[in-house]
């Protein structure tokens, strides 16, 4: 028993718990918003304000000539990052305005909520209205029974606070029974196997008969937050806990691409790590070390994946949403509160337009009268 408790490989788990507790405590001390977000998700009140899907999320659409972009295979690779990855919908809108389609979309964790509907062929504005209108009651189904039995059963079988079935049903209302093999655009997301501790990738080349709504559910099943999902006799969770920037589908499962738009919504710009300079002079220094330990492997793999991608093709990384939005407890807030998702989508549109315009031949680039105007950021609530 003691040997298991002091197993060196468990140390990262202990550090993770310490840092999560610190992040939540710090957020509660600085801003009571997290408490309100949890309350709104679990106990909504009549006075709560919710998104209004009756108005467009994006500015009036531009109709730009592709002028050479249509001859290039352009992929989208997005990190996880909870609701901040609503920016992917804006990236999809930019493709639509140029009259082109992504060659492949590789998504992870939170970006699966937004990337899979685009890959299914749902227009970006329709996806935007769908996700912007979501309330926690549409996708948060607390596992009250399991929580009530947690102590009597000593946690036997418990793996998530939220069941996730409601989220899957909500997305089935948008996507129907479409399978991954029927997607209009090939799309993939990593999933992690509990029984055998390995990562696989959901997509048309690997699981063509899996319903897309189930793929969304599996891709966001973050351990301890959402229940694992059964498939093939095993149980699977969000693969972003290992591979937060999944380039494998683009490089190894589909035909080569000429350009990849990489969307980072999880780590500081360029996949930098947290700066903990001066840690040894601060109180509770071990927490600063713990913060680095818990992300060391994941962020290093992201950097190596980025280097591998850059060695194979041209890469343009965009970071439409400031890192601070998902830092610490912000990750959970952006899942439980959709009110800023409209802003994130518009930011994704603007950043993607800059990339696509930069890769359009100079003589074919949009002139001043046809350029994408800098859209005013707006709230959908």
C-alpha cells in the first residue's frame, strides 16, 4: 500500500491535484464568477441571462475569389481549450467566404464541440447559432446518483461528475445519425484508453461507423469531469490529456497538405510553458514546481508535434483567444459559460482571414473595398 502511494509515477497526479486546488482557490478569491458559473450550470434561476440565437454571430459574409487557394490542400489543426475553441467556427467561416473547404480537420477535446459540426457540412453560421444558444442544461447532466454513492461504495466505478449522455443527445439533434465515414470533410480527434493506457484517433479512416455525436462525446470526456465512454469493450476518455495538438491525422492518415492553420487555444503563444522564474523566493514554492510538472510532458509533445508539422508543410499558427481566458480555473468556466463564445468565433474569423489573405497571390488578394473589416467583438447574451 505504501509502495503504491509513493510510486514516482503518482507524483504527477498529486501535483496536479495541488495545482487544481490552488487555481480554484485563487479564482474564488479574485472573482466569484466561478461559483456563479457552477450555480448557473446546476441550479439555473429565472433571472439568468442566456445567449440569444436569433441574431447573427458573424458580420455580413464576404464573397471572396479563392484565386489559387482552391488548388492548395489546407488543413486545420486545433488544440483543446474548452469554450475558447469556439474560434474554430470563425476559422470555418473564413474558409466559406473564400469558397474553399479544409482538406482535413484535426481537433482535440474542446475543439471537437465546434470542429466536428463543421466537418459534417453544417454552415458556420448555423454551427455558431447552435453552440451560442447552448445552455448548461443542454449538455451538463450531473451524475448525482454516483456522487451520492461515492462514500458507501468507496468510489467503485466512479469516474466523472458529469455523465455526458445529454451532451451527446444535444449534438445528435444537430447531426442526426451521421457517422464519421459520412463526414463531408475528414475530421479526427484523439481519445485515450483507460484499460490499456494508449491513444487512438477517431475519424473516417479509423472508426468510420461511429456516430459523429458519439465522437464529440468521447473527445471531451475529460477524466473526473465527464464519465468515460464505452467502445469496443473498453472505456475511453478525452485524448487531449496526452496529445493536446494532434498532428498525426494530418501527417499520417490523410494525403499531405500544403498549408496548415494551427489554432492554439490552450497554452501560451507558441506553446511556451508557464514562466515560473523566481519560484524559489515565493511562498509554497512546491506549488510552482507542481504547476510545471503537471504540464511538462503534454506541452513538450505539443512542441515536438509542431516541429514535425513544420518540417513537413507550411504552418500558420493563430491564437485568437488570449491564454488568460483558459488559464487555471478559466478552462472550466469557458465550458460552463457560453456567453463569450460569440466573441471567440469572431476572433477566429479575423485571424483566419489574415492567414488566408497572406497566402493568396498578391495580384489576387482582396482589395481595400473587399477586405474583411475588423469586426466589433460582441456578446451573444
